[in-house]
C-alpha cells in the first residue's frame, strides 16, 4: 500500500515519504516524516537493509552506569514506580542517557522477547544508528512522542510501540529519556496515548526530584497549582538574597517567563522579596496566596533549608544563612584558609585561572562553587567536569562538544561541550591531572585564543569563562616527569589554593561541631567527650565528605541526643591515632596509607564497593578509580 502523507506535510517531505516508505501502512505525521528524512539523508541509513545494533559489553555497562551514577540514583524511584504500573500490562520500562544508551531496563515477567528486541541495559538507540525509534527520536525531537510499530525506521523494530518523554535538568539540558515499550500491540497508535501520559507524568516526577536534590540546600518556592497534580509542581530555587537559581519547566510556564528568569530577583517575578515571603509564610510553615502580574492567585509555599529555617524562626523571620556555603564559611576558623580566601577575593573577576589542590573530600568542588557565587559571573552557569570520572575517549567531546553528524553514535543535533555550556560563567575542571596529553594541548590553545571550534564545526565560538581547576595530584612533579604540559600548568595556575586535609585543619574541632549541627538540623544532639576525642584524633582519609557521612549516621544512631563511641563506625575506632611519619615523599606515604585503608575497608565490607565507599565518605566512582590506580581489585559491587 502506498503511504499517503497527511496534507500538512510539505511537498518535499511528502515526495520523500512516497519514494522511500511506499510499503508502510501508517500515515506519518510531520515529526515521524522528519525523523525518517533525517535517518536517510543525515544518517545515511537505508530502511531496506537490516538494522545495526550496538550493545555495550558488561564492563562498558559498569563504566557507563558509574558515569551516570547520580542520574540513575535519582531516576530509579520513578523508573520503579512506572514499571510497577506498566510491567503487569506487558510494557518494558527503560531509562536512557542523553545519547540514547539505556541505563536501566525493567521488563515484564517474560524477559526473552524484550531482550531479543534490544530492550536491555547497555543498548544504544541513538537515531543516527537505528533510525526512527522511541528513545532516539524522543531525544532528537526533545519532546514526548509515540513511535508506533512501522513508524520505526527499520522493519525489525516494527513490532514495538514506544511511548517516550525526554528528561531535562534544572538548566534545561537534556539528561536522557524515559520510555515504555510494548511488543506486538495490535491496537491503533491512539491506544498508546494513555501510556504516553503516564510516562510523561513520571518524567516530570523524576525531573522534579532531580531539581529538589540539586537545590536541596536552597530556599525552594512551590507556586501552587492543582494540589492533586504532582507532575505539574512549579518549583523555583532561590539563593540567600532571593535571586532565582533555577526553576523547573512548569514554573517557567506558570510565570510566563523563559530561562531569563535565572538570576532575577524574586520580587521582580512575584512582586515580593524573600524576606517578605518568609514573613508571610511564617518561615515556611504556612502557604500564602499571591497574585502574579495580571494572573490568577497562586498558593505559594516556601521550604527553607533546615539551618536557614531554624535561624529564620530564631530571629523572627527575616534573615537567612547562605543557601550554598560562602568562601568564608568554608574557610571556617582555619587561619591559613582564611588568608587564602582573602587572596582569592582579590584576584576574582580579573581573568586569572585558579587551581585548587587537596586530597579527596577536602572541599575542592565546594570551594569552586563558592568562588563562582562570589564572582560577577554568579548569575551565569556553573559547569563541572571530572576528568577522572569519564573514559578518556569521551573527555574530548564532553569538553569541546561536537557539531551535528560528527561521528556515528553521536547525537543528531550535536552537543555543546562543557566549555561552551560554561560561557558567561565558571568551568570547574576536577582532577585536571588526569587530562590526557593531546587534550592538554587543545585546552591550552582554547584558553590562549579564548575561542573554541567544536569537533566537526567550522565557526569558532568565543569564550568568556572563569576557569577553576582542581587536583589531588602533584602537578609540578608531573610537569617535571613530562606527564603534564608545563605551559598549561602555568596557564591554569594563576593562583593556587591548597585545601588542607581535615586532620591538618586548625579548626578541626569547630568544623566537626558545625557539620554535626548541620546534620542534626532541629534535633539537639551532642558528642560525648570520648567521641569528640576519637573524631578529633582520627586521620580522616575521606576528609569532610567522610566526616559528613560518619556524623549523619551517628545522629541517626544517637540515643537520648548523645553520640557515644558506639555510634561511630569501626574504621574510626580501629585506625591508630598517630599520624603517618613524614617520609621522603609525602605523596608516596599518603598513597600507601590510602591504599592500605581502602583494602582493609573493602575487606571489612566483604568486598562490597558501594558500602566501602559510603563508609570512606567517597563516591563509588572515586573508589573504583583509586582501586584501579593502586592495583587493588574490587571483589563485588
Ligand atoms: N569547609 C567545609 N564545611 C562544610 N562542608 C564542607 C566543607 N568542605 C567540604 N564540605 C562538604 O564536603 C563534601 C565534599 O566536598 P567536595 O566534593 O567539594 O570535595 P572535593 O575535594 O571536591 O572531593 P573530590 O576530590 O573527591 O572530588 C561536600 O558535601 C561539601 O559540601
């Protein structure tokens, strides 16, 4: 049967469909026809040929999931909820990253037919590889859609009907998509609309969970709508001064604004300052009714971060502690750090690259964020890239981006690299010592010329970025050993700030108290003298991050508001008090101690990397990387 394109298809597209898809039963709408067109003319695919299928190997899946660990963790509840509803009806539920590679797959009882169709973790559904399909086309079109049966580009996928919704982060960047697929659905495409509604609802819930997590330490406004419509929650995150740090998509629609809302003062959006909102909502304990310019009245609630809420209550409502710690908060009472912060403030906004050094968990990223907040670029983006956490082969495209059609498997519309994403703001390059040599040269050129030509692109993009780099490695030694470019080192190192290990901080006791206070929130919790002594003497290889985890757990275990020795984990109790002797090479000694600690912690946790990492206060990716570096094998995850 000849496909008859609907009349709204432009003539060229109609002719294309009639020529290439003459045998299809369905009448494609414009979105599908455009995807078919791209598949043929941009991706060079032929619908009469067999589809190629890319499936990652097990070890690649592990790396891929590690790389997307945070996204997976935040999305898994949504994936679980959706699959609980859809698996019994015969749908497979999949989560993919922004390149169309699946990260999670929940299949109905009968696994094999779904697995045979590639509905498994680690399969690549990028449109440029498999043509029109739910995940790939949903990502390419950046909108919810259904790809029903023979709307799939290749006939080998034509037994699938897929409903998909893209997922965006708080900055509007594509994180991935959520997809529900069924096999051999005999009904018409319209029969899938309800499934699409459900998938879109869960996609909103995942986006909102990600938004709340991203801005957990900030004041959060909810602009009421329909109380029963959870997927339509409108969220706006504010900094301590009442400036908009981020807003979810529903909030943009409700306020009739676009992304320019970022950095606006809340009174310009709601005609009310943050202080007035705090007063009106009694420090966030009640909702209030507000009218947006010319719009209907909205029920507004305000959630204050725990410490801010407490302080707002104590001081009758008007002042808030900063949502994200400032440089001064991070420096605490450590005189060396206080001096470093004074220097930092003097060089800010003068186009000087900053280098932060220190062991894992000493607060390098927290400092980088505080530097961003203290700079004139605070209303611009803060973009981070950890050079050690992603495979070497991906660093180049992640950092410099690529334009459409640069390589097979690349996303159709190209991708803005982190450098370009950070334009007008701050780029934080963590673990810069792990930057591969050939990319060091390219980075140096970009920094010197202040412009960037993405892979496959012809037009340079001019850059205005504050660069903050961090490393736990000894860069001068790497330069001496020829492992790091000397000229790049000097370009990055306008000012170096060394963040001391927790055990070396002069304000150790105060910092432990401050972190405890923050973790305890409104609860009244104290440390016994023995617990204080133990925590102060302990070596803290995971530094502040480890301290936070230990105290979070201790607060939960505390009886009658007292944290005693029994609330502390074995590693804090078992490692001797003495500091390692200063040897010829501090770094070698530190590495040896770190390797020994990691091995013993892994053994204590029966080889379970997740719980060993948690108890060390570092993330799984960092532990994997270090195990690899020290040649220690993980037993199981
Ligand atoms: N001075 C501080 N006061 C309170 N919290 C802090 C301080 N420094 C760091 N933190 C917290 O400790 C945790 C770890 O900090 P961060 O991620 O910045 O460390 P890092 O040096 O970048 O670690 P890595 O090298 O492993 O990436 C974060 O939750 C951060 O907010």
